[in-house]
C-alpha cells in the first residue's frame, strides 16, 4: 500500500496549536506521514481560527489558492473554529473540500479519516478528481454528521442539477452506490458542540521536546458578548484530574520539564473524577501538576477574572514550580463596558484579584488582553482602560480592535466606532503600555534570573532564554569559551540581567 501523507497548517491560539499536535499524533497513528509542503501531501489540512478579523474570508482565500492542487488528486480538510462556524458553507464555496470538522468532533477523527479513505478507495476506479467543476456533478456521498445537520432528500436527479449542486445536500449514502467525485466526498464533524467528550489521545505529537501543553478543559460557557468561542468550541467539559496527572507524569518521564495547562477558561475547571474524594479544584490540580517529579515549571492559560480564586495565588505561594506569571484578561477598564461585554465582573472586582497577586510571596508578573472600540465605548471609558494600565502595571498587554463576530450577541450592536478611531485607541494604549514596560523591565537589571534555554540566535550570537515571569531574556555566555559547557536547549541556567528593552531583557550567563 502506498504511503499516505499529510500537510497541516495551523492558525490561532495555543489551543489550536495543541489541537494540531493531537491531530498530527492521531494521523501518524493512522499510518500517515507528515510532510512539509502542500505539494508533497495527499491530505491537506487547515486548522483555522475565527476569534477576530475577517478570519473566514482569509480561509476562503487560502482555499481558493489550494484549488489548483485538487487537480493533482489531493484531499482537503478544514478544521477548527472557521470549520465549525461556517459549516456547510465551506462545501458551497470550496466544493473541493472533503472534510469539515470543528474541534468538538476531533475525538471522532480516526473514524472520519477512515470514512474518507474508504470513500476514496471506492472512487479510485473513477477519475473525477481532475474536475473541480460541480456542473453536472454525480451524486455526492453524505456521511455521518451531515445528516444530523440537514435533511437528506432521496431525489438523485436533484444532484444532477446544474443549478446548485452543492450546499443543498441532496445526497446518498455512499455504500453500494456508484463512485462519486473525490471533490464531493464530504465528511463533517460539526454536530458535536453539545458533546461531553474531550479530545484525549495518547498520540500527541508535541513539537517542543522540553515544554508541552496539556488541555484540562475544552469549550466555554461564559458567553462574553463579543466572543465566538462558545459557538465554535462548544460547551465546557473538563478532563479528570487523574487523566491530566497521568499525562503530566508521562511527559515528565519523556523528559519534559515545563507544562502549560490549557483551556479557554482554566479557572472554571471541574474535575469529573468519578471518586468524589479524589476530585480536585483547579488550584489543587495546578499544585499537583507542579509536584510531579521532574516538572520544573508549570504555567496555565487562560484565566477568567470571575472564576479566578485566591486559592490559585495560595498555590503559587506554596508550590515553587508554579511560574510567577498570571495572564488575566480584563478586556476593558470601564465597568460600563465590562457590563456591555457581559464579562460578569466590574473594575473593582478585577482589581481585587490583582491585589491578591500583588500580595503574593513572590512577585507575580501579570499580563492581560484588552479590546478597544467595543460598541458604545466612549472617550471616558477608554480613559478608564488607560488608567487601569497605570494602576495594575502589566508586564505585557495583548490589545485588539473590536471586530464583530458571527453568532455573538454583540453583532446586534451597531459597530459605530470607525476603524481609524479604533486604530488610534489601540496606538494610544500600546504607547502607554510601552512606557510602563520600559520601567518594569528596567527593574530587573542587576538581578539574577533562572532561564529555560529555548535556543540560539546565531546572527546576534546570543542564547534565548525564558524566565519564570515569562519574559524573554537573551544572553551571552562570554565566559564559557569551551563549547562543551555551552547552554543546551531545554536546560535551566542562571543569568544576570545587564540590560532591558520594552519587550525583552538582556543578560550574561553566570558561570
Ligand atoms: N474582537 C476583538 N477582540 C476579541 N477577542 C475575542 N473576541 C474578540 C472580538 N470579537 C480578544 C479578547 C480575548 C482574546 C483571545 O481575543 O481580548 O481575550
Ligand atoms: Fe470567549 Fe469570554 Fe469564553 Fe474567553 S471567557 S473564551 S472571551 S466567551
């Protein structure tokens, strides 16, 4: 049997990156080999993000670039948030796509892949792949998932219609039917947003050998008014602490020293462990992961202020391996805007959480996400966001212009703030934050930090390290003339900070 190859491109957040690691592992397990270019691949997968901007348009543009490859018999699949959001529209606009699956269906990926292969092998006798036109198309195969989305008609003649052969799924089950065009084989995994299942696989192909992600909770039940995630990733479902800890131990055995616990909202983690005596809160799970022998650093993202408990700060105080960094997205400094965004906390409650962190035994670096130009945001609201920057003293801010997203409550609000004004607010915010960071980063000069070595920048003759505060610390190792004692990627070394920039630190290895 000839070897099956796949190419996977990933966009978006860490959740998507980690989903892709699990998808890759699953494909390898199914006998596929990963290749580095679309040209080399039989199966081309595109893991998409729809959190902001016109993400779906970008996906359709990319798919239209791929169209030419269909003539070479390649199979295309769209995964992730745009797949879930656009659903059958993807088949309408890109009929050469064969697989559309949202993340809540990934647990069924092996079955979906096998269905795809079976359908293709049934078709191998016919050479429809050379045609990307849907005109006069033969009946198309409809598989699991599709039927639950849309009614399936029995009238095969409709499928021969040139009016609109795709999008209205007049289809037949593939078994026992004559071959159908490869371009019209459709596997969908879109009906699982209500699933209770997590995408757990033993076959995660992690890209970094030292630092790895573990998903602890999938989906989101918060429904912030601007956010597409609850619609694309489905409802909240947590893994058992036993399974998370088993994965952490397995990673430690494989030599990983840093673990990042992932979820859209890790703070609403609810252990589904059967034995109630063993059930852990998020803070307890965090501490337990930090106590796994061999694990030196544990991070977690993302937190929601409403669910962020003081016990997390207590855990950081108690367990030295928990990193001195919390990412706590605020979105706005104005209580009025937080209310409009349905964030479920006000400015004072947010600041209370900041105060817990500032009272911690170790200095915790705090980072956040902000949205500017949400409908109705006045100059006074924006001024409150700026004053929050000063009050908190963030170590990094990820700021975005509001963009209306399909299905979200805020899409009904008029997006009245012009793009130029959103851009202006973004610039003002980032300029203010830059000043704050210059001051904050300068404070590290003269101090000694332990870094995990991430690699080397040959052009600058510097090593790249990361501190527990999640800061990049580039350093030289002048005293180490012997290349055998050079720092190695994944090792932890002490570095004294000699200089600072708004986004990184500079240092010298301590020998
Ligand atoms: N517009 C702009 N920014 C958004 N984010 C999420 N949805 C939107 C949107 N519709 C930002 C939030 C979130 C981060 C991951 O992306 O700041 O925390
Ligand atoms: Fe989106 Fe809000 Fe859920 Fe975060 S907490 S993923 S912003 S709905």
